[in-house]
């Protein structure tokens, strides 16, 4: 345990937490907003894949980071729209429709990857731009804290700022009020002329937007290429993170940090003669355990009568 | 005509969804292939062009049938357990390990190995099942995570304890011939696996529609409150549906090892569990329809493989088509307006004609 | 004078083929209280939904102030000046009163930011203007029903509604709360508002309405001034025959105590004591009525008695048998049956067939199944018998339940429960929201069961029903039994109301 402890206590480990948290925090925010409106978006996995792919491809062809960002975001929003269209307009079960969209994303990105890169595994042969790293002035000078907080990819900072943005959106804007009202009692919203389907659609579009940021970070920040199914379940871990955080901004942030911590630990275990299959297990097992503990707490709250005193 | 449409509306709807999927594939092939005519024939005709390919089609359908059934049972209880992939994987690993370490005559060894594989799959269903029943933990997320756990854990077992070091790839030791599922008479390569799969489909049909347990599973799916109120032990049913599903997936995975590979040789997760979701949706969770849906999907798969091999169009086009098809099928309102117009027309004709205001 | 609202030749057919409105024409005059009565399934709620833009009719026109209007959604209706107070309140539970009121046209500081102070101010003003006080910053979920309804009315008034539609507004209120509501409505009339009042309580209509429209079977039977008609006349128009309002006399043969409940207590999730030492006994051949405003512990009591909820303290016995914390299956095995209040949630599985709905408590027993195998032939035959015996209007035993009307769905539930030969019947709101014809059938069936020696526990928010059927009455208030009446003769609903509101306490 010695070497592990050493590396966990190092600032690099703190840095790694934020690095691996980012692709969970973005989709978790997305899931949270859709859940508040009462239509949970579990197509995050697919949304991230499509955006990750689109970003890399547009960046390769145009050599323009802004266009890549724009295209990636647009792709994510379109995924949100498709889920909304099938669920709200064509009355598909939102879970089944999301499963179908995830399959579509997995298949179509590999399909396109082969057509463009003649490779079904990764797009390493196509050079992609990446989002820049940002060194925070002043803060970077602080020992330890500076090493942990400064020097991240710009999207990591965007993710953290998004928490504030989402807080503002939910509690301080009419759209946020309507999103909450629609989630709590759609008939109530309907009765005062709020277009419930439109609000749910908006929430899915916003969630697609955040999913897209998560995908873009993966392929153009975390690494600089697209790989088949590179999301590796993060879209679903995000569902767990959103649940754990009660779908509320601060809660989602904290639970994402928790998952970041677990993932970072797994990464740091890898070189320590632990079978890689085992370290790779850790995030998934932790998700199951965390989700279970959370649901135990929720059901206790619901059922117990006096034990809480 | 109207009456016919109303009666067979679901069948018509599914056919139209499939047709749209096929039309999209035409469109894609014309868009990307240098020789679209040939590509189309690889995809749609080649599976029929030789008896070997037909046999491949049948063999490819069997694991899909198993997984379709494994998904359909929890889905009938409206439990979104998508863990067939993990159950299939862990079932195969456990079955192979059991087959390697035991020695028995085939007549006992085969069923016992399948049973062991099924039980391992059942445990994979039990975990999300229990968590769902006890604390309402999302079975969707848990079963998904369990898929990853099965994959990494299974590979660990095979790679560290049962790896065939003589083989070039990461595969297990061979299993003894006493657990090989033999080839069907009159066939050159199709094993008895397809017969086992069909038998399972009919068993599941009987289970769901003609037994008390099936009634309990379906009633839980229709309305859980109602089931509870009527005296059904919903807790038990939610767990049981997922155990049975996992069991069937585990058996399905193991039949692949016993009928075709004769060792554990999956380095990536084979994806049959997801195919199971596809065919359960196309077949509307009905075991008999799942057989046909699986044959259809296997047909696309075999066609896709030839397409991949012989032309410039990649195999993944099949994934695109299938996801479009299930997306359309899950869209309850897809074509429903058309149906409603007919229903309303019929009702209006009946009611208004003999309606006189008093 | 031009009527404020006119609907002409409205035809509404639902996607499942049910024709709810068969060419309906109605006109409502300005500044009147206009009642619409009819059995359930007579199409009155559908008509209101058409007027309010929730449902689209296949044919027909709506005129407002003499002008033809297109009401495509509630938004259009609100813009015209139509407001609706629904039977189930349309309020978001976790938002405050003010947030609920401004929802949909929120005041803003700039284009994007909510102006919370302005919202509170708006709420304050409208509440003072119409003298309807509400706690502005409290969350809806913490308010009593009467106040929630007031918020609903304010919501409509805030949107400048001049025509208010109230869909069975009194069904959840006590007589006293109803009085307050009627005062409010009369007050609103003075402000020049027009009110459409949907109800099937004839007494209330006589008290409050100027005009009454009677609907039956998707058609309008008549519209008259209220003073021209007696309660009897209206009920005759509604069902086309006389219905009795008399009390059913108590059975002559009262047997031994069958159900004995003593000292049940229960504390809920929020640590509120919901049931406090509830005790009662029901003898064979008796109907015990439990009166009370909804939400005073009745749900929890029923859930405990039916095995859906575990109790903490107390005892339940059927004769000598201990029933404490048995499962629903075990209780049913002891011949206890249960007609649930929410039939769509607990009573039926609406998407499947009548057959599958009839067998939910007995599928595992012969002759419905042998071993693990279901006998569908027998089940079909059995279902057909129930359909005939309980006069359920259905095409076949394989019809899905959701294609039936509300009254017929309730008959499906009652048929299943009473055909189980119960010795104890727990009937929770057994006739809520069903037509008078079905109501009478259900009442007679309960009476028959009683006469055969069953013990019936009747929970109802409808005091007329309680008084009509019960041999004894107990009243529940805040989880306590606050009054017991061993003789029902001569009890008036207002008497019960005083106890239900906690204004009076008996020796409990």
C-alpha cells in the first residue's frame, strides 16, 4: 500500500481527480436538468460519442477549433432533440428510445470512422486539435493547491462554472421555474398555459448540450482522438452521479468529484502490479455500491417512521 | 380494409418500421458504395446463396434468441434490466471453467455445464433484481454496470487461471469433447444449439402465458400497485424475472462455447445482450415473435459480414439500420394517428347514425 | 343579451372509439352561476375540456361573447378569459404559492431573470382584492385542501378570468369548507364573474346555481332555471328514473364481532403521528361508516388493514385470528376483500383484459389453475359469468379494461372483490366518480353482503353515502376517532361535519 499512498497524497493525484471528473460532471449536469423536468436522458452515452466523434472530424477537416466545438455541440443538441422528438411527439418510452439512440451512436460513429479513417478502432491517423490548457494566474503560484487546480483543460473550468450557471438557470430564471414545475406536476404547468412538451424538449436540448461538452472533452482534451465506444459507460455513471446528487447543482458536483476520486484511484492502481482487469472494475463496482447506498437512504427516508429522530 | 388495418395494426406498424430501415440501408449504400448493386446483393441476398451461409444464419440466430428471451422476461415485468450481455459473458466464463475442471460422461456433463452457466447468469440477474426490489435502485444503471463488471472479472479469471498459453490469442484452455454440443443430423455445421434455443422460446412462451408465475410477471408489468394489492409478491417477482432472464442468457452464452468455439475465446464482449434488447423490442417481448426477430437480425448480421468482407461498406451499417428500426417500433405514436382516424371514423359512423336528440 | 359562452354541435370521439359528446349545444349567460349535472360518463367533463382547449372536438364551434373562437389549448382559453379549477389540483407541490400563481407569466427583472419580490407582491394584491387570504411563501404540499383550492381560484382570477369553470369543486371538501367556497362564489358573482359549476350533488346545485344543464349519455337533456326544478326533478332528468335517497335500514340480525381493531398508531415519513390509538369493532351483519376529511389518516388505516403497510402499535383481529402485519395475500386468504379508493392505481391493470383483472387474487387456486398451469378456458367462462352477474358493459371478457367507462371499471373491481365470498369487506370510496346507476348497484351489493352476515367497513368522503348505508358511524380527525354514533337515525351531515373539522369532540 505504501507506493499507492504516496501517489494518492501527491498533488498530481488531486489534479487527476479533476481531470477524470470532467467527463462525468458534464453528462451528470445534463442528466440532472432532464430529470428535473421529469424526462430523464439516459442517451448521454450516445450523445457523448456522437459529439466526441463530430468534434474530432470537424477539427481534422477544418483545422478550426471553434468550428469543431460548434459542430460537436450541435450534434449533442440534435441527439437531445431526437430523444425529445421520439419520446414527446412519437410517445416512445424514453428509456427504450434512449437505448436505441445509444446503439445508433455506437454503430454510426464506427461506421463513419471506417468510412473516413479506414479504421474501426481509433482516429489516431487523423490529427485532431485539442482544447487548450489554462494556467490560472496567481493561483498557479500557490504550492500544492496551484498544482491541483491550475493547468487544467479549459473545459474542466467550463464544467465547474457550469454548476453555477445551472444553479442560476434552475432557481433564477423563468425557464428554470417552468422546468421544476413541469417535473413536479406537468398538469399544473399545462393548466396555466405552459407548454409542457416544449419545456421537456428544452430540458433535453440543454442536457444534450452538456453531454456534448463531455464528449468533446473526451476526444479533444482528455485525449486527442476518437475511439470506438470511448465513453466506456461514463454516460451511465453520470446517471448515477445525478441521482446521488439529488439532481441539484451542488449535489451533482460533489458526487462527480466522488466518481472522479474513484476513477483517479483506479488509474493510480494500474502500475502497481494489480491485474489491470481489477483496476478497470473499480469505477463500475463503486457506481453500483454508491447507487445502492443512495437508494437505501432514500427508501429509509420514505419508509421509516421514527428512526430518524 | 379498415377493419383489417385495425386488427393487424401492430404487425403492419412493425413491418413498416422494418421497411423504412431497409430503405435507409439502400440509401446509405447508394451514397457510399462504388458498386451499390453488388453491395446490396451482398447485404440482402448473400445469406441465401449457399447452404453454409444459411446454416451460419441459423447459428447466428441462436444466441440472439437466448438473449432476446432473457431481456423479454424482465421487460414483461416492466423491469429495464439490460444485463443479458453481462450474464451471457459471466455464464460462459463460469461454464467453461466448470467444463475444464470436471470430467463426466457427455449425457450428464452437457446439461450440468449448461446449468452451471445458467446459475452464474442467474446470479448476475439476482443482484440488480434484489437491489431493485429491496431499495428501488435503478436496475437499468446497475445491470449496465454489471455488464462491465462481468467483462473485466471474466477476463481476469480466464487470463490469470485458465489461459491457454500455447494459443496465440487470449483464450482459455480447450473444453473436453464431453461437453461439445454435437452437430445436427443432415447439417454440416449447425449444432443442436438452435434446437435448445427454440425449446427455450417455447418454454418461455408457456411460462409467460400459461403458468401462474407468468401471470404474476405480466401482471407486475401491467400495474405493480394492482399486483401488490391483489396479493402477488411483487418483491419476489421482480427478483425472479431477472434471475430467470440471467439464467437464460448464461445458458445462451455457454452454448456458443460448447457448440462452436470449444473454449472461451471472447476478448471483447460479443454484444448478443444488446441484440437481445433489439429483438425483444421488435418482437414486443413475445417469445415466438422473438424467434422471427432473431432470424431477421441474424440475416442482417450475416449479410453485413459479407458486405464488410466483399465491399467497401462496413459491417456497422447493420447497427445503424437496427437502431432505426427499434427507434421506430418503440415510437408508440408512429402511425397511430392513422389508426385513430380509422377508429374514430368507424365509431362516428356507428354512433351518430342512431343518435337522435331527445 | 348575448351569452358569454356558446358551444354548438360539439362532437367528441376519443381515440379508443368512445363517443363522449354527441352533438352538444349549450349556452351560458353572463354573470350567472350555471350548474352542469350528469352521471359520470355523461360527457360533462369532456365538454369542459373541449371548451378549455384540453381536448379537440371532431365537430362543432365555440362562441365567446358572440364571436366564434378557436380554442386549441388551455393557453387560448386563458387568453380569452376562461379559467378552470380542476378536480385534481393543478399545483406544483414543491413550489410556493406565489411561484404557482405566477407560473406561465412570470414577472422578470430583465429578459432572463425572475423577479421574486414582484411575484410575491402580485400574489398579495390579488389575494387582497378578492379577499381570499393565502400563505404566499409556503410550499403547496404543506397546505390543506381548502387552501389549495383557493390558490387554484386565485390562479384563474390572476389571469383575468371572467368565466370560471369548477369541476366538482366540493368533492374533497367538508360541508363547512363547502359553505366557505359558496360564499366565495357568490362574492365572485358580485364582481361580475360567470361561473360554470360541475357537480352531481343536487343539494348544492339548488343552493348555489341560477341555471342548470342536465346531461345524459353524451347529450344535453335540458337547461332550466334552478328554481323551476326540485332535486327530484333534476335526478329524474339525469338518470331517467327515480333514485332513492332513503337510508338503508340496518340489518336485523347482528352477529358476533368479526373485525376488531385496537389501538392502532402510526407515524409517517415526516414523523407526523398519522394514526393515534384507533380502535373499533365491526359485527357480522353491520356496516361501519368512517367519516372524515381526506388526509386525516384514512389512507394509512386502510393500507394497514389491507397489508400494504406495516403498523407499529396496535392489534387487528378477525374473531380470534391475529391479522397483525399479514401480507395482502394472507389477508385475502382469510376472506378479507378490499375495494380501493383509487381504482386505476390499485383496482385494475387497465391495459389488459377483464379476465386477467378478475383473477388477480385467485389465479393460483383451483379451478383457475392446476399446479402451475392456468386454465384459461375456465377463466373465460368464469369471467363471462361475472360480466353478466354484475351488469358490466363490455364487448367480451378479452376486452381491455381501459376501453370501459369509469362506472364499469368500478363494477369490474367490485365484481372481483365481492365474488371472493368475503366475510370482511373494506370499501374505500366505493362509488367515487361513478354514475348514479352504478352507485346504486354497488350500494345494493354492499347491503346484500351485509345481510348475508359480512362485516363492512365503509370509508367515504361522501357523507350522504355514509349516512345512507351505515349501521354505525365513527368520525376520524387528525388520526383520532373523535366521535362514535351507534345509531345513525336522525344524524345530519352537518353534525358529522363539526367532528370532521375538529370543532367538536365526542367521547371517543
